[in-house]
């Protein structure tokens, strides 16, 4: 009774109902200081200056069962009957996608990491930096490249390659997905993909990602 009385007092008398806590990235004090330093360093950057940046990021897309999360059944029917359940797996099939984006032009290139292949410095240099970053930065007329601090991105092999190509790399603070505008693209695409009931295989998933990238991520308006 005491517990219920306290709960009732908190909720009704004091207006403090129980709520689920918001989720946010785990940031150490060092990470926070780097974020603050980044913000101060770029405080006076103009919109035109940010247009010079080619943003990039990777994200994993998975085949998601998009059936409704609610069903209608009578109390006499078992909730475990197949027509009232949603089949799930611990690790659904998926693909890691790299993409780039600029404020000046909009969407850039996409790269799909092959199945059972791990991204390392050598592959990142050959498949991303040389084949994607260089050509697409020239196409978008951008001067600065943004990438996160993943080991394969910051390896000596990759950084030397970027330096040789004359590509300036933006000093990016760690664990800062909310600062990268391309994250909005990934979030939008994943939400839309959940609504597509026809995506039941990896080829269909990859095709849907490509189509959405071209169709729903248009060029930036002039």
C-alpha cells in the first residue's frame, strides 16, 4: 500500500508520472570536450563554407519484418497461434552501406560491402577513397572530406592516400552521429524500408536502398 500511495502521490499530486528515459550516445568527459572544441572552432563557418564539405558515413540495413505490431483476437484464442505471432530471428540478414552527401549537390555515391567481408584500411583506400571519395568530391566541387574516426578510416595507409590526393580531412569528434547530416538520410530510409512488405531477400533490399537513394534523396536545391 505504501508503494502505491507514493506512486499515486508522485503521479497525480506532484505531476511526476513514470516515463521511459530518453536514449542518447554515451559520452565521456573527453568526448564532450572534443565536441565543445569542435563547436567553437567552427562557430563562425558560413553556410557556404559547410557547402565545401563532403560528409560520409556507413550504416547497416537489415531485412525487417514489417507486419503490424497489433492483432485482433478473442480472449479464448491462444496468443501463440501462428496467425497471431510475428516470426523473428536474432540476427536478420543485412548489408553495410557507405554513402556520401554534400550540401552543395546532395546525394553522392553508395558502396555496398560484400557479404562476409570486413572493411579494413586497404579495402577502404581502394574501394572508397580512390573510387568514390576523389571522383565524387570533384563532381560536387567540395574541398573538405568528413569521415568518422573508425580505425580503417584513420589508418596510415588511408590518411597518406588522402594527403597525396590533396584532400583535407575535417577533424571530427568521436561518437557524434547527431552532428552528421547524412544520419538523417539513413534514418529516413530505414523508416521507409520498414513499410515495404515486399523486401524479403538481400537482392530486393539492396535494390530498394539504391532506388530510395536516387528517388527520395534528390539533389540539393540551388
